[in-house]
C-alpha cells in the first residue's frame, strides 16, 4: 500500500454507504478531530478508513464542498493517474462499441463509469470533456493524454462551464486541449444527421441520453402535425420530420438554437416541413391555444425545473403547468411525449402530474410507454442521482 497519501478517518457508522457500493463521502462523515482536512488541497487524493481503521479505499477530497470526497478505488493501490484513466476509459469504450457501430455517444458518464466528476461525449473524431470536480481538474493533463492514447482523436474540447463547478470552487472556461475542434461537428442519430454547436451549445452541445426515446417517435409521427417545445437544436423535431411527420413546429427561447434547427432540417432535406417559433415556452403555448392551433403530437422536453431538492415544490408546479398547456394543444386522440431530466422528479410523480393535468381539463389519459436514458448513461445502482431521465409516451382521449 502506498504511504504517499494522507489518511482520512470516517466517523462511526459513516462507512455504510461506501460498503453498499456508493462512492461519495460527505463532509460531516469525516472524523475531523482525528484526521483534520483543513490543509487538504482541493482535489488531493487521500486514503479513507472507517472508524475501526479498516481501509475503505482511495478517494480525492475537496474540504470546501458538502460532497467532500469521491472514491476512486477500493484497494488503496490504484490512484487517479493516466494508467487508471486509460484502463477505465477502455472499459467504458468497450460497452459503447458493443452497442453502437457509429462513434456518436457519451463515452464516460462519471460515477457510473468509475470516473466521478468526468463526462466525455464523443462526436466522431472530436471529444468534448467536462470536468465537474477539483479532483478531475487536477488530472486534466492526464485525462487528455489518456483519451489521446485510447481514441487518437483529431481534437479535444474542454467545456468547463457547468453549474456544479462553482460548488467545487472552480472557475468556468472553454478551451481546446488537443488538436483542432471546429465550431460545429457532424453526428448521426437514428439515421438522422445533425450539426452540433460544441462551443456555443448547451452542455457538450448535444444530449445523447434521449436517443432511444427519439427513435421511438417513428411509431407515432408519420403523417402527423407535431409540436416540439423546448426544441433546442431539433433533436426531437427534426427527427420527427425525418420520420415522416406532415409538419413540425419547434418552439425555443433561443434564436441561436432555432437557427440550428433550420440548419439541421436543411441537412436532412426536410426544411419544407419544419417551422419555428421563438419565445418563452409557456407564453408561446398560450398564444398557440388562443389562435386555435392543434397538433397530433406534442413533445415536451423542458430543462430541469428541479435542479436542487429545495426546488421540488416549485418545480412540480412548473411541470404541471407546462404539461397541461401541452394537453390543451392536442387533438382529441393526440399523443403527448412528456420528458424530464430532473433527478428529483420521480417517474411515479411525473405520471401523477400527467394524470392530474388530464383530469383538470376533463380528458382521459393512457400511459403507452416509458423510456429512460440509454446504455451510454448507465445507472450506478448505489447512486440514485445517476438515474435521472424520464420520457413518458401518452395518449389523450375525450372522456366518454
């Protein structure tokens, strides 16, 4: 066992979650009298032992955050270095290559791939990396080197502008860490092509997690009039048009995003089917309803209305409002696809919100299908936070 790492002891019984498979250590779980952490540098690697002196593993620590530590290895021998990064990236890659014959996917999904705080999205020969923790920031050079060794990309973009970095005391920045990265990269999803704005887009520029849900649209949209609310760059809407929808209206507050929608529609030869409406989604739907517009399929994929636990009540009200507005725009035998990326909104709660909304407007709801995140966002069974995505396909009928 290496003696190069400081030793940190947990409070009595504070090892329960770690023994159950979790990898997070909260600041109040550390016995700071026996092992003070004030001199530990953010992201520094330490050995973790329980109150009885049993080794729990090796973690990186940030004494300034509530989630104070994240376990890297359980044997205490393998620190977070290039060798471990190469090993775990290869394991992650093997899953993605087994499930997808094209190089467009989330390559590394943090805790679930044994690399907490690291996200890597693959866009062919270009990789976009997000480092959410001080521990990962400290090994940024090793991460780039490991990715180059495993994948030999043409370019790597570090997109460090996520909200979580502030809790770690980290500055935001975007930089090219290797090679060349164009403003837009080309991907293919479910046979449909997209130009993804990796610099200016949301998160890494694309959301691979809804791949399966979007593929399922093909069963519902042929010959139909479709409304895609919170459309971003057209992941749902352009695919609906490519799958044979008669027409698609994309609604988003961002002019930049809607410009991307039209670029992607043109890329797939469906420009004549796709129109856009810029504005606040709530107000836009109210206006469409006042104008008597009705649709056969409405897709509702909003941003996370519940980013933190304290936002649950307010967020649930927002989901209720937005889904009820969507229902009012549906024809009598219409399809609503209601999605949520809020980890704090359970599937059963979303279904109940949909039930309440349908009853409030005196309609009968049928639940047709449930979808979650795809294989490149694997769920860690001990970490509920890794299981966040919901998409419910529903049918709205008149009450008989």
